[in-house]
């Protein structure tokens, strides 16, 4: 199966198209093969090149590098998330471990940006967890208690304050965390592609079809060639399952998002000229909404079990209708047809929201499953899986490996039925928040 890119992502289409694309056309031998060139794979490649400057390192991607979820996400580099349980002390401890990993993720992205002077619209504006339902104050108050105990600076805001800050009267209550960064995801991942070290061989539009482990090497088959490698790192995130990796521990979920054109001066004035902001939902199936630096509105309000390889134009159009309603609910004063682009992207989920970071067999490594935190955690895990696969150790690996491990999932068709039922339940609970 091949990943079919919809070529309609507003973020990616902001960038100058790349040239000099190389595709795998013959058999290759290498020391290291990385499969998947998103934040995880690119960051693994950068680290491996530093650790093994004389070794042959290949990285492949089914589509253009960085044009999977890494280039098409909502651009929140998160310090905290709200979708984890945190009612007991044990859970608080697990939550803290997760937040420690988020923090390491922020640091590693910050370091990259500084080292390569990357412009990715970095904005340390923090983020809002907001709801139109006043009753959600209960959820936000208990979240606030957790944040207090872990020393995260935050504040709770009411409707008037939110109207002023966001330019919409839609939300009645929110919790704002000071930490967390908004950025342009495609600019960030493009910088990771552009700064790949010289000794990395990047092959794009090259899909790994199957792979097998022999005694001292792994054979990876592509349409136009076979790569014989000593070690392999799988960094395909939402496509781990389709490559037979940790199949009982992860599953893909398809998200869709839409972005408007830039608001005109008049339209922007009509909503009170707010500064750039980002809202995450209080309930899991509510909408993520951003006002970008250049006055576009981004909305992501679907998550579903779908064929991860392709979403047709018609299916995207249908999801755009849901996003149009979401924008109208929040900004009734804006014109009807301002959506300019709609796209889909794949994330990988585990049952207990824990990430995968493992050696799964001799010379075979995998990192993935970050849910909504892959910008930071993917960049961190890529770097650290390269260190682990090189037989070295780090304090970051210690922290990563102290987290809960992903728990076992039921087989198909029970898995899909269960996930669909859960998503439907969450959708009903968040009905007015989409
Ligand atoms: C709409 C949306 C919104 C999101 N919002 C956020 C957010 O605000 N903040 C956040 O932190 N995260 C967010 N995420 C999640 C985040 O984008 C991912 O966690 C992150 O991109 C994972 O990076 P990755 O490199 O592991 O995987 P990907 O970026 O998915 O890269 C994997 C690559 O593997 C390639 N591949 C797959 N199969 C094969 C094969 N057989 N052979 C070769 N290559 C293959 C794919 O083409 C892809 O490029 C969002 C995701 C989506 C889709």
C-alpha cells in the first residue's frame, strides 16, 4: 500500500516546492536504514550522522520528506495536555513523567531552532484549554489543581476575558497555560530536511513494501530495489501497524483540518484584532482552533478510524463542511466561504496514551505514538532512539524508559469496533465543542 498525499495542506503549501528529490532506483547496502522522514526519522538521522560520521546512513519516505503528519499538524509544541487521567497520586506521578518528557521535547526543538537559526513562526504564547460549556469548569478546576502541584504557571479565564483575547464570544471558560509554543509545523520539518548532514542519503517517494530479518542483517524491499542494512529504525508512526510493528499495541487514527484564507483588514477588525492564539478542547473530540500569526484560522475537529493511506477529495470536502460549521459557530460575523485548504493526516495511538520507544529485536528499533505531542516528543524520541540503537545511554533515555509502557490491544475486528464506539461516545460528549 502506498501513502497518497492529498497535496492540499495549507501549511505545506506555504513553502517553496523542493527540487533535487532522489528516489531509490537500485539495490543498496548500508549500516543504518531509517524508515519514515518526519520529525522522528529526521531527528534520528541527524543524531546518527553525528555518532557515526563514516557509516552509510539511508533514510526513506513513502512521500516527500516531512509531508506526512509532521508537516500537517496543528503546530502546538505542548508542555501539558489535558486528556490524561490525573485524579490519584499514582496518576499524578505518571502525569509528571509525561510532562517531563514534553519538557525535554521542547528543549530539543528549541536547541535545533537555535543551532540552525530556523524561522518557524515560533511564538511562546502558551495555549488555552477552552470550552463553551460552563460546566467544564469542574474539569478545568481539577486540572488547575494538578498544574499547581506541578508548578505550571496558568490562569482560568471567563467569557469576557476570552472574548477580548480570542475575538470570539464562543468560549465561556478556559484555562491558559503559560508554557507551550505555537509554531508553523511545515517550516519546522522543512528546516530538518534542509539541514540533513551530508552523510545522510535521503530517498523519497520510496515505499518500504516489506522487510525481513536475516542472521546479521535486515532486507528491506522497495519497488525498485532492496536495501540490505545492519540496523534499522522504524519511524513511520501511524504506519507502524501496516509494517507489522508492535501490531497489538498501536493503531492509526485519521485527523482532518481546514485553514481559511488570510482575513482581510476589515474582517480582522470586526473580530477585535486578536493576537495569535491557540485553543485546545477540554473534551477529547472538541475542536482545536488557532488564529495564526498571519491571520488565518485553523480548525481540526475530526478524528476517525479510516484508511490511513488515502482520503478522497469527496471525503475531504465532507469533512470541510464540518469545519466550516465549527468556524461559523465561533465567528458568525465572518463570510461563509473562507476555507482555503483541507487535508488529512495520520497519528498513531496506544490504548493508554503511552509512547513506543523500543528495541524490538536484535538491530531493530522503533519510536512513535505521540498522539498530539509529536512535534517535541517525536524530535526527542528520534534523537534518543538513535543513541539507544548505537548502544549508548543518556539521562533522557532513562526518563523516557521510566514512563508507563503501552498496554495490549484486542485483535481486529474488536479493536476497530471498540475504537469507533469510544470515538462516537466522545463525539456526543463534545457535540457543541466541534
Ligand atoms: C491534523 C493533525 C494535527 C496534529 N496536531 C499536533 C499538534 O498540534 N502538536 C503535536 O505535537 N502533534 C500534533 N499532531 C501529531 C504529530 O503531527 C505527529 O505526532 C508527528 O508528526 C509524528 O512524527 P513522526 O515523524 O513520528 O511521524 P510522521 O510525521 O507521520 O512521519 C512518518 C513518515 O513515515 C512515512 N511512511 C509511512 N509508511 C512508510 C513506508 N512503508 N515506507 C516509507 N515511508 C513510510 C510517511 O510517509 C511519513 O512521512 C497532529 C497530527 C495531525 C495529523
